[in-house]
C-alpha cells in the first residue's frame, strides 16, 4: 500500500493486532499503522488523511534525525566493508558499516576536538587546569564540565556542526573552571573568548 504526501509516495505497512485504537508512526521512509484485525482499507486511508499534518511533522523529524553531516557540511555515507579507518573526504563519509556511523564519528571527532581544546586552552589568560577530554552522545547537553575530576565531556553530535560551534562549547566548559555557575561573571568570561556566543548558543538550543 502506498500513500502520497506532498507529491511523494510512502510505503504503508499495516500491522493488524488485537487492539482497539489505531496508531501511526514513521520510520525509514515508511508509515507504520497499527490497527484492529477487522478494519477496512478505506478506514486506514481515512486515518492517514485525518493525520496528514502529524505525518508531515513525523517525516520532518525523521529527516532531521537521519541528516549526516561533518563539520557543518552535508555528506554522503559510503560503506566499504574492508575499510580500516573511517575518513571524510570530498563530501563523502567513508565507513565500514552504515549501522555504525556513530563509531566512525567518534573516531574522527577525537583528534579534531582535542586539537580545538588545545588551541582554546592556550587562549585562556585565567589559571585553569588542563582537563581530560571525553566524547559521548548526549540528548540534552552539548557539553559537561566536571571540576572534581578535571574533565570536560563533549557531545558527539558536535562533529556535525561547523567548528565555530565546537569552539563555543569548549569555551563554555573551560569557563566553568573559572566560574562554576552561570553568573554574569561566567558569561563575561565566555564573551571574552567568544563574542558571538549568544547567536551560537541560540542556534544550538534550537
């Protein structure tokens, strides 16, 4: 079964279950509909028609989630089974396995984040410790500063952003070694090393 939204036809996979209500979800360019056993196809089409705006939002979210970028530029993923190390060259992200893109990102991000950390640390006039660097995927924060362990953690997703955003997050976290809060003095420190931080912060928050 196919269903058209904005001139694009999507596969519809109907899953009949012992349920009373109807449910819709969207994943990998496919619309999944959970329906009771005795429902007719016309009722499924009516359900889709009644929820077409919701489907548009689902499609938009799924497209955004599946965006593949590297340092602010969109890239195409190329899988090579015998690849020894991931690399990103001429708009192509070469990986060993498409299902492990995050592993490739982490491999590529570590030297880049480390280089940016070293450069920015040398900029700081304040006396702060040199922190250990950790990278992990986070859902609600771009960076974390742990003053007790002298470590900063950067969100793996930053590798998709222009380096100016990576620099801002590093400056933000290093500034916490000066002021462990979000006081006016803290933001003055951030501004000292990143005058455009308000715009960058707004874009990241959105």
